[in-house]
C-alpha cells in the first residue's frame, strides 16, 4: 500500500546548536498537514513533541530537550507521511549551571542541582556553591604547614570568599608549583569572568529577549479575551464566574465533610502534638532528668544536657518551648547555688574543689567561683589555727588532756606527722613517754609543744592544697586539663594576674599568724601587748626546757621544708626563718642557763674517790655535762639551707660567751665550796631528784670522809686537771660545734681556776708550813740551849728530826692524793723552813766554836735531806744562814762535821728515803 504523501524531510534548523531547552525553528518539506497530523519529533534522540508547535507544512517551532547524544538528526513523524529523514544535524551544548544567585531568562531545571535539604552539613553558606577553582587551572596543593601560613599572613585568609582574602596565601597554598604559562591562562580566565559580570543585565536581557516577547504576547492575548468576555456576557467576567463556581463547590464540600474534616483536623493536631512530644522529648523530659541526675550526683550529665538544650532552644520563639526551657533554667539556677554551697563548704578535698569550680564555670555561674573558693579556704585555715590555740589555752584551765578530743583535725585518730616525729625524737632521748598505744601519749609533754605540733599540722595539711588551688587558678588548669576551653583559661589567667597581690597577702597572713601563735606560746617577750592579747594567754610559769625547745625547732623546720617544697617564694616564708632563728637563739640561752644550774648541782655528786692521777670523777662529770649540752644544741646550732648562723643576731655571741663563762665559774665555785665545807654544809636546797635517774648519793663511799687538808689537796689536783686537760678538751668541743668566742671562754676559765688554785694552795701551805716553821725556834732553844755555851756536837738534835718527820708527813699526805702535787707543796714548805732557819741564825749575836759547828751541822743536815726540793729561794736562805756562822778552819772540825752528817744520814736513811726517791723536779709557780 503506498502512502498518500511523501515522508517528512528536514532541510534546516535554526539555531543549529544550543543547550537543552533552547527554542529552535525546524524547516523542511512535508512536515504535516496540521497539528493533529504531527505525531513525532525528536532532536538528538530526545522526544520534543510536547514542546512542538506546528506552524505550516514547512515550519515547526519547539524546544530542544536534555538529550543523551551531543549531536544528532532532527526526525519528524506524521500520520500522512510516516517517519521522515533529515539532511541537517543539531549540536547539543553542555548545560551551563546557573547558581542560585545568578539571573536566568528561562526556567532552570533543578534536578541536577545538589539538594541542600538532604545534606548533613545544613549550615553551608550559598556562597559555598561557587566554583572551588576560580582560576580554572589545575590545583597543586603545597606542603607548607597551615601554622606557617598563618604566621606569614597574620589576620588574613586563603579562602577567596573571606573578607580578609589574601591572593598570595591562595597562590602559595594551591599553585605553588604551577608554571608561569598556566598562571597567565588563569589570569585570562579571571578577565573573562570579570567581563562577563560587567555585561550584567544587558547580556541577560539580550539572551532572553525572545522569552520576554512571548510572555508579553501571552499576557496581551489573555487580557483581550477577559475584556471581550466581560463585555459580551451579562453574568460578568469569566474569572468572576469561575470564582463563584469555586465558592459554591467549596461551600458544598464544607457542608458534606465538615464533621469528617473536623475529626481529621483534631486527629492531625493530636498527631502533630504527639510528633512534637516525640521529636522534642529531650526538652520536655529535661527538668525531671536534671532533678534525678542532681540527686545522683551526675553533674556532668546535667551540664551536657543543659548545653545541648541551650544551643537548641535558647533563642526559641515557640511559647511551649519557652515555658519548658524556663523551667530548665530554674533547675540550673538551683544547681548553681547547690554547687557553690558545696564549693565553699569546709573541709573539702582539692579534687572536689576543682570539680565544683569546673562545673560552675561550665554552667556560666556569675562572679568568680574559683576566687570565692580561695577566699573561703583562707578563712578556714585561719579559723583552724585560732581554734587550735583556743582549745589548748582552755585546756590549761581544765587540766592536761582536757582539750584532747578537739585538737585532731577532722577527727583523725592517728597521730600527726609532726607528733610521730616528736615521739621518735623523744624515744631517742630516752624520755619517759608513753607508747603510741596510749591515746593520751601526745599530751604527756608540755602543752606548748603539743600545741606547736598541732598548729603546724594544720598549716602543712591545709596550705599545700590551698597553694595548688591557686596555681591551678593561675595556669587555667582548673577549667581545662587538655587545653580546650581557651576562653575560660585566658579569663582565669587574667583574673589571677589582677588578684596576685591579694593572694600574696593571704599567704603572708597565714604565715604571720602561724609565727605569732608560736611566739605567743614560746617567745611572748617578742610580741607587743596588743599582740599578746590576741596570740598569748599561756600560763607565765610554763617555761619549756631545752630538750622540748629542740623538739619545737625540729617541728618548725619540718613545716618550713614542707612549705618550701611547694615552691612558695622565699620572701613569703622569711617570717618563719626569722622565727626559727629566734627559737634557736632562745634554745641556746635556755640550754646554757639550764646547764649552769646542772653544774651547780655537781658538788652534790662528789665522792672524793681519787684515781691514780689524784683526780676525782667530778671534772669528768663536768666535761660530760658540757659535751651533752653541746650535743643537745646540735639541732639549734645546725644551719639548714637558707638559714642564718645562730650568732648573726646582734649580742647573741656576747651573751652566749658570758653564759659559757658563767658555767665555768659555777663549776669552779663548786670546787671552792667543796674545799671549804663539809658534806653537811653543802647547800642541797636547790636539788631536784629525777625519778628516772639513779640516786645521786648512791655512788658516795659512806666510809670515806676526807679531812679538810685532804679536801684541799683533792681540789687542787682537780684544778690542775681542769687547766691542763678539761678546758682544752672543752675548747675543742666548742669549736667543733661552731661556738664563737672559744678563746675568751678558755682564757677567762683558766684565769679563774688559777686564782682558786692559788688561794687553795696558799691555804694548804699555811696550814702545813706554819706548825713546822713555828716549832723550829722553840726546838732550837729547848733546855736553855745557848749558842755561846754549848758542848761539842754529838749529832743532829731532835727538833730538826721532828721537823723532818713533819715534812715527811706532809709528803705522805700529798703523795697519797697526787704525786704531781708533791714537788710543788714540799718546795714551798722547804722555802718556809729555810727562810726561818736563815732568820734564826742571823738573829744569833755570836757563836762559840761548838755552837757554830752544831748550827752548821744542823743546817747542812736539813739542806742535804731535802735537797730534791730546794728552790733558788730556799738555797739562798740556806746560804745566808751558813754565812751568818763562823767559818770552820780546823780540819778536825770539818772531819767531825762530815762524820756527824754521815751518821745522821745513816740513822735517818729510812725516813729520808721518800725525799731521795722523788725524781720530780720542784715546781715554781
């Protein structure tokens, strides 16, 4: 069957290229007999029949669709002619996407554009749809670190959409390796884009001019039809009639479906309400959840929920949300108050304080919670210190241990660190403390010592956390341990810088209060009357011994070292150093005074038992007492790092030197008392018997009671030992322990002991020499002896033998005590005897021959017998005595004299042996 007409043939298309939806005019032959005959039209494989407008058998107008092929034929199909052919083709250009801010004369297909509503990043700006590569060339990312770029361009940005855009930054970051030719192409691209934008509205109008004409024609045709319809019809315009029909239809529908629609609306509203409740259940349940989490102490959960609610509903305009959020704010306000109360509650741990401060900061609490906590802790520490002092002062009135239950911090039953330390020290001293098992052991000592231990415990247990809290406040770690929340950290640092002086005053107040409370208890004289009323109140009679002061010094030192370890500035701790120096000086003076009293009691311990050197135990006891004193002063004399020398205070060296000299004089005075008094005369009224010590009289030999002369000899021997040994040893000990003025102490002590030695020696010589010297003259002239008329001598007379026996008696008495004293004593006695013999001989007016021989015999016998103890003075006296006698001229007289002398020596050999045996040379003082 043959067709009635030839198939359609397309011979031209205008324009022959374009983007999708471009309006084209198709020309050809046999394109249809009418609109109804046109059944198909495709361009580049896309069906364009819907937009086709048949104009004539040789012309069709349509719009090109989004075809898959870039270039293709134009095929027309008609009922009359069938499937046609084409001698031309159409080139489909790539669609240029139009941004949401760009102008367009045609409707834009939005299917190919990114749907922002499905994107998870809902906050992206429309500017982000701009091309990521504005230069139109390949991007070559550099490896320059972001931090280095920020340092090179401070305050600038490499984002070309930013107000602070830096072209140099952008090129370094994206095109550091791009060639110069590529950069020239990029510059050309930028110029094209700029020119395109400069064309502006003119280009837009030119491109869409046909569209404007079509819209204008359509609107004019509609207007003409509406006017024709309105003038020809009585019932009004077509639109008005249409409006009436629609209104009647709406009324009828409302009548029919009013109840159904009402129920539907109610159901919809209920459903919407449920959906809202379900969707925003977090907000509606938040007040109750906050209350529950607060009760459980889960403050972190509460803060996180509050931050989330604040970000979502903080600025809401929905009344329901406003009402619920207001309830949330009310609960959070109550939480802020609760956390602030817990923060300011005392006592509390440093961990809790940091936690509550961080919570309050996260909840944006008003004021500065960290500083409020620091102020509260400062008041708490001062209150603890004052309470500690008040309890102890009060316990003095109710008796020892009366305030024991109120002295331990926070009810801690364990002894404090300082208390344990003092207990250890007391055990080393061999004191009579109770064992730690006794709950009251720490109150067996003086109240002041226990008070200082507890007071320093308060400081070293509270002040470290107080200082660490301030350090955390300064460096911002209160708010962030990992570096986030930089805003709060910087704010904290700024506040800390402003309050640095205030905190320094707080530390100073704590250290000054500590020092003044200790001074009030131990050094009340260093405080003014007004300060004593605040920090004193201790009983005046309760003075501490040296060993307790040593323990106090150790306690304060431990406290100072603990505070210095916190790296607290030295100027804030200097007041404690000053206290330590005063305590050390006070301990030194008390120790020296106490030693003076102990030395005074040494006289009571003299047992008069001498050793091989003629020394009793008293000098050794004195030396031991002094050594123990110096050892007990080791803690006070020692200079720890940062401490000054104990003698740096003005006058300390002089006072200490005078007290040391006083100790020496006290012992020498004891020796003098022992030399002049009997046991019953010694003053024992000041004795105090220590129940922990053995009986001080247990070592005295009750069967030995020396005579006054023996006492003098023993004391003389002790004096010699003091001068030659004890004082030298003590000088070495003084220097070893850092004492100053040792030379003066030794010099004065030697002078004093020498004065005592001289007095005692003269007293002994007087007691022993006077009887012997006094017996010579009566013995010489006994029986009316006359030098002028006497018989020929037959030997030495008895008076001289008796004098020698008396000298031998003195020798025996001295030798029994100390052979070292024998030459010194006998030499002085011999001097006295020789002087008396010289005087007697010189007083004789004349001698007979026999008288001269008798006198020469006796003088020579005496001088030969005691020759070992002759001194230059005694030799001179004997020489003067012989010179007073007539010279012997006869050989017979000389021979007789020699015979009589030999007889004397032979008969008295045994008695004179003590003189001959002595090899000790005479001593001249």
